[in-house]
C-alpha cells in the first residue's frame, strides 16, 4: 500500500532524491501519527479508569486516518 501511494503521489526526478520525490516518508509519518494518537488516547482514558471496548481498536484508527487526511 505504501508503495502504491508513494508512486501515485511522487515524481522521480533523480535517484538521489528518491525518498523525497516518492513521498514514502510522508506516508509513513501519516500512519505513525494515527497510531500514536490512538495509543495516546487509549492511555489517557485508561489512566482515568474508563474501560476500553473493542471498537476503539477496530474503528477509531480508520476514523482518525480519514479525518486527518
């Protein structure tokens, strides 16, 4: 999936600028940001003793990714 997004968004001008042109780091950073935000929100709510459900791990990452993009 990362490879498809990188090729679709990027334009390769030079082999030295491959990762900049293909935007691989942008895709990885976006997914990492979503993962870290979900885990931090789960940690905050667990600290406040609010029980977590399975929907948090199944639905919320996709919602955060859709809103973030």
